[in-house]
């Protein structure tokens, strides 16, 4: 499976995916930590991919999403953005609404 197909499979299998450096429990980047904390504060149930553990995904994801940095958030297969966008959505209350909409779409 090529890396694009692998990324597509990950975002298709999980309603909310955060591609980040490290894990929510052990982030290795402040931006990744902030994005994960915003999702947690919004009550989102999300799947994470540690891009530092897979060089192919780390190299391929920026081409797939057309976004050069990490973290990267996807909701229902759609690229949302990086840390600043996630934090802005959280501050506006939109992230909580979006997470609730995703949870409602799953049931």
C-alpha cells in the first residue's frame, strides 16, 4: 500500500484523526500538545497518529493535505488545519460543536 492510500485508510477509519508529533500522553512538540489538549477540552474522542514513528506518513502527509506542518486534524475525512486553527475553533466553541456533530454522525 502506498502512503497516500495508507493515509486515506486512516482518515476513513476514524471520524477524528490528529496526526501529531508524539502522543497525547507524551507529546514531543508544543503545537501537537496544544492541539490534543484543545480536542480533549472540547470533549472530542479522537484517534492519533504519531508521525515521528512512521517516516513515510511524516513525509507523505504534507503532500496529501497540502499543509506543511504538524499537527494536522481531520474530521470525517476532511482536513481541518493545524494547531492555530484547532485552537481558534476551540476558543470560538466550534470545536466542541464539530466533535458533537461527528459523534452524532457515528450513531
